[in-house]
């Protein structure tokens, strides 16, 4: 029998904003606060990192993190319990205020929830939370966050309610090699990694009185909506980041442009024109729904893997000889079966590891994200001839391609195929970015932090959303040397000091790349998780926090580029 919770969630999904789980949250919050989690900060092997070479101010913070890790996990639980679904608007205003409260508690003198207004795409952007923490330090670090999450689309597949923030053994979530995880929407994308940052900064300040750098936070509520609000914020308020000497974590990004395609009887001039009609009418009447299906099939190869859009691959940058050699070396250590299993897919399009790795890093795609119209109720019957069908699509693209150019080519192809009546609605475009040089002060600080704690450098860098896309398991846990197949887009182009597909605003700052800690996965999927207790110290939340602390400290100590001029903030 399905739980009452499931049916409440289902009603929310079908009828409007997700209102599920509020009573469960209230009921479970009390028990969560009372129960002691007994998280082992060093993982189940209880082998701590060698901290003997850590400066005293760092060693004290590391000890503080170890002693407060249960409280730190509790902070993440409370954040997960607050829904923040940008696609529906569920909990967005409350979440923005909650994030502002985080920055207030950290002691930032200037904290704001900024209404960005109507975006260039015609829809209102969600609020951006801005904060400036003046510690009287010579250098300033900007930190990018997203506070929004994806909706919950399959609530009956979750092992725990998605807004409870329950800590469970990894094996109960199908993760036998991870001791304990927190399961919830946003756990890895991206509240877990972000709360690890906040916990680390709070710990540093609690022990040492102040931070070694000034901070600027930019937290957006539109990452799952193509960053439309952040794009407008940066265009209007680039000056708020003029003092930033570096972005804490970042890296290159692919491009992604998102559209909706709609076929309607009114535009077509055939089939139902005003509303859906009785399904019996199909005996005598044309179907916009079938027209939409045939329209979509005309845009791809039979297997759905190759776009049939004239000029689609023009300007596509291909991997260099050196990059292909790197991929071949990685492919020798790649187990495609284990990698596919870890990502929850049956298999990849290719059985060749080199091709899979190449497609994941340098490939393009045309995806069908969803489709709706007519009778949307699961089970039962109900004869309907829809008057309108809409489908969602994202195009992933690489340097030197252009998202808006792809949409022009899509329009031309639809017209050529006989579908001039099909409407295209542009939802948003996130251009590509090459990121920064790997030898910036912030990247060297990340590497120094990893070296201090005994970690090898991660050649792929700590892409801010690393656990969002890639941290699916360690080599030891999965029994394979390579566990990542794909990257993902993020609004790197709004911050990058390197080449970008489109420049918006005037922000241009180095981004941090180096080793990363923590582990999470299943972003956008059921049972999204973040590891709070790992198999080793660096796989858990405490390890992630220690890397943040050490990276921030070393950035304050490494200065090959003079800091930008600073203006003091009012005391608070």
C-alpha cells in the first residue's frame, strides 16, 4: 500500500505547487534535532588525514569541524526541509530569505534579497541573494551558489520523503559502499556542497574570530531555469563584484539553450482549435498530437541520437590531438558497465570507452526533456483529442557554437520540413565558457590545500557542481578508475576571465580549480544524496569542509596577482 505521503505528493504534482511533506517535516524535525547522529568525521576506516603540517589556526578549525559534524549535518537537513523548486516557484521566496539568514549569521555586513524583475526572455527572474562580508582582509573571494532545485517527478521511487533530509545507511539507498548519506531533493545539487562551504566558514570564524579573506556571495534561484534571473542581475549589478579577486570554485562550461515546441490546431488550421475535444472525433478530425510526434521524428535520426538540422554541427570545435590522447589513456582504465550502472542507465550509445568519454566531454545533444497535452492522468481511460501539444528540449553545445544560431537553424529546418505552424519559445540560453588558467592564485590555493591533507590533484578540477554531475563514487568503491561520463552547464560565462560564448556584464575573475572533497549523486533523479559519512575522511562532509577551510586560508597567503582595490563596508 502506498503511503498517505505519496498521495499528497502526487496531488501536489498534478494540481499545482508541491505541498507534500509539510506535516512530515514538522513531525520529523523534532526527532532529528533530538537524535544524535554520531557521524564519524574520518569515515568508517577512522583514518584521519595527516594534519601535522597544518598551521595552528587551521588545526584548531579541523578539530572544531570534527567535534561539530553532527550539528553541521543537521544544518543541511534543515535546508533540505525547505523546498525551493524554481520550475513551480514552490518555496522560492522563503528559500531566498533563508539563504540571506545564513549570510546574516556568518556576520556579513551587507545582505540583500534582490528582485531582478522581468528578464529578456519575458518571464520574471527569481530573487538573487547578495552578501558582502568585510573581514578587513587584503583579498576577496566570491562564492557562487544556487538555492533552487528541480521538482520531484517520481515521489514513489524515493526511499525517504524528498524534503525530510533523512540520514540513512548508504546501502538502504542502493549505495552499499557509502556508509551514510542524506537523501533529499537538493542534497547534491547543490545544498550539500554549499552547506559544507558555509559550515567551514562558520567554523573558521568561530575558532579564529574572523576569516582570512573578505567574501562576496551570489546565490541565484534560477539555475534550473537557465540562470535567467542571475543573467539579468549580472548585467545590472556587475559593480557588486568589482572587488572580487577570485571565484572560490568554477571551471569551463558547455553551452545549453532551451526551447519549447508547440503544435496547435489553431495555428495549423486543422484539428481542434479552441480546446481539447472528445476522442471519438478522431474518426473525422486531424490530430495536432500526431502531427507533433511526426514533426519531432523529422528532426533526428531513427535512433534519436543525431540531430537532422541543417548546419547543426557548423563551428563545432573538435578535441585536439593531445586531448584525444588523454581520453585514450583514461579509456584504458574505464569500465563502461560499472560507470553506466553508477549513473542509473542501462548502457551508453557506444560500447567504445573512448567514444563515450569523448561524447561526454566534447559532444553535443538534442534532448526531449518532456511532453504534455491532452489526458495526462496515469492509468484509467478518458477519450481526448488534444488541441495542443508542447514538448521541452535542451540543446547542449560546445565552443565555438552559438545557442541562438542553433534555434535559427531549428526554425529553418521546421519550415523546410513543412511545419511552419509549429511555435518555438526560447526559455533561455547559457553560453559556453573556457574558464581560467590553472595557475591562478585560487587554483594554487586549492592544490596547496589538497597537498596539505594528502590528496592527489584532481586533473578535472573542482567544478562547482562536481557532485551534481560527476561524484558518483570513488575508484575504490566502484572498482573502476574512471567514473564520470559527462559534465554539465553552469553560468560560468557570467564570471569567467577566459573566453566565453557571450559576454554579459563586466565581471571577469579567476576561478578555482584543484582537488575536491565530498561525494554525492543522482541530481535531478529519485534518491538524490550527499555523503555525510564516507568510506574515507575525504568522501564525507567533514572532509569537504576541511578542504574549504584550507583552500580559503592558502588563498589569503598566496599573492602573485595584486588584490583589487577595496572599500570598507559598514559595521554590523
